[in-house]
C-alpha cells in the first residue's frame, strides 16, 4: 500500500530535501506499538576476576579495570566495574560514578544501547554535580550512535533549560483497542519504516552514508501535519487488517498461498542478510589495490565548451568569420544569423565532448571539429567554417579541459560499491551452492534447452 520514499543517497553530508507528499504516504507493514526499552537493568558481559586461581578482592578491582581500559579492552573493563559495584559497600555518590564509568566504557566499546541504561541509572542513583554535563553529553552521543534521532530530539528537549511540564515522548497520540500509542512510539514507527526503505540502498551505499541519510530523513519528518497524516494512514491500515481478520480473509486459500510466498521470500532475504552481509568487508587496502589495477577506468575525458553560428552555406560562413575578425560581437551575430533556434538565444553556446563520437546539438558528428577544437586555445575563433550535417558552422572555442586522472578519493564510493557487489555475489553463490547440496536440489537444465536449435557440435 505504501509508496517508497523518493530520495538519492548523499555525496556530501547535507542531503536533499524529501518530497513531503511521499513522506506522508509512508505506511507500516507491521504495526508495532510497544515502546523502545532502555535496557536499564542489563549488565555487560562478565569478565571474571580470577587470577592464577585466586579471586581478586574489591579493592583490587578498580586497578584491574583501569589496566583493561588503558589497553582499549573497554567491555572487559566495564564488566570488572560492574562486579565492583555488585559487591556493595559504597555510598550512593560512588555508585553513581561507577555507573557513569560503565556507561562511558560501553559507549567506547560501541554498545550505545547498553551504555545509555547505565548513564540513566547513574543520575537516578545520585545527582553528582560534576557528572551532570558529562552524562548529558554521553547520553546524546549514545542516541546518535544508536541511530535513535527522534529519541535524541526528546532528550535534548528534556535536558534543555526550557523543559515542558511533562514528558513529550510519553504523550498519548492515539489509541488502538485499548492500547495507547505515545509520541515517542510514533517516532519509532516512522524510523522503522525509514529503515525498511533504506534497506534497498544498503548494497550501493556505505554505512556512513546510510546513517547520514537516515538522520536527514528522520529530521525532515518532524512537522505535526506530516506525523498526523502518517498516523492516520497507519491507523487506517490497522483497522483494515483487523476487519480482514474478523471476516476470516486470512483463511482464504489464495490468500494463504500468497502469505506463504511472501513469508518465504522475506525469510530467504533475512537469511541472506544474516549470513552474507556481516561477511562483507571492503577495506581501504582493497580499494587502493582495485584503484591501482583499474586507473585507466577512472579518467575524466577531455571536454570543451564552444559557441557556434549555424549557416546555410560555406560562403556565408566565411563572410561571418571575416566580420568577427573585424571586431563584431559573436553573440550578436549568432542571435541575428544562426539557423539553430536551440542555441540562438544563448549566443550560440553549446557543450562539446571529445573522443566518443559525440553528437553535437545543432551540428551533428564531426571528427574534424573535435580535432580542431581541442587543438585550439580558449577564446580562439576557428579560421575556417566546419561542415555539419545540415549546413556550415562558425565556431569559437570558449574553454578546453584536458583529460584528467581521477583520484582515489574521487572514486572511492564507486569502488566501494563495485567491490561490495562482487563480494556479495560470491558469498551468495557460496551459500546457495551449500544449501542446494544440503537439501539435495537438482535442476534438470537440459529440459529447458531450445528444442528448435539444432544439436551441432557440443
């Protein structure tokens, strides 16, 4: 039922705006109304604190945690601090500081969803003045790293000096058969739909680009009217779904068949994502090697910009060249005499590319013109008229750009996409071959040969 978002992946950090009509038509395929958990009570992986058969005492644990952190073993250090905390015997302010350390370490270990729970617990256990700003910063960083941009907006609002009278994210915006949908849950639903749409671009974009695009889209779907229309469409779909179940449409044989097919396709795709995507790793070294081996494919061709006056015969063209050499303006003569209406209004200006049998608008194909233009200096008037497909042309060279070798930085995205695609194909084929053997699948390809084709030498 939903139309896909109309957007292009960014080359720069700032993306283009999203068409609001298409944004409005986003629909959820599956309605989820449960809020995102904060994982407040999760603990990091335990590290164990036994050395040479002896258990370390509580006083030794901070030293061990410090050593692990200094060696960038952040998750392990967080586990030691967690054990230190669970042994008890420390006041509330020290508990808050330890909880903050654990959150900070988990954030450094790239586990923002776990980290934020410990940061929240830190400020709930005790308000430590010198930790307030640090916790604010770390919480925002956690939400950014986790891609929770809508939650980040509410967090910034709540932590600003202009706090609302109640939690904005907890406001109920709709009800569905007794279930309450909050503003925060609505934002999460929109983000989920954006994630679904972005999945189709995962094969042609870097993770950094996808994150940038996601942030841009989430930030753009912020107006109350957009959110209201999204919510209305979502609730309409939910009502239609429930009515379909009430009428037992899910028991229809054709519907069941289609649902099985859809389920099969979805699960197959998810298996590919799970088994293939994590194994795709394109490194800087890979891209450098590919670039060096294919530098000839990354060349910007020479280009030139010219102005021309299209005339009926050679004699008339020669007369115009004489007038131009005498000092008359090229644009004025082009507007007066040129037969080509498309370039007449531009003073004869058109674009020309060399070396690819390029069709020049208003002129046609001309190897002679290519040769003369790219052998000339910018601003030079060609001494002789050039014969085109429909007449003769007086040509002035406006600019010439020589052939340029593109740098690795300029083509890195293109190379990344190429190598990612190749690796994905290899892994998919490998997985397909493995599963075809596992499930003893045989395809009798000979039955699909063209029977009208004569069986010649094989």
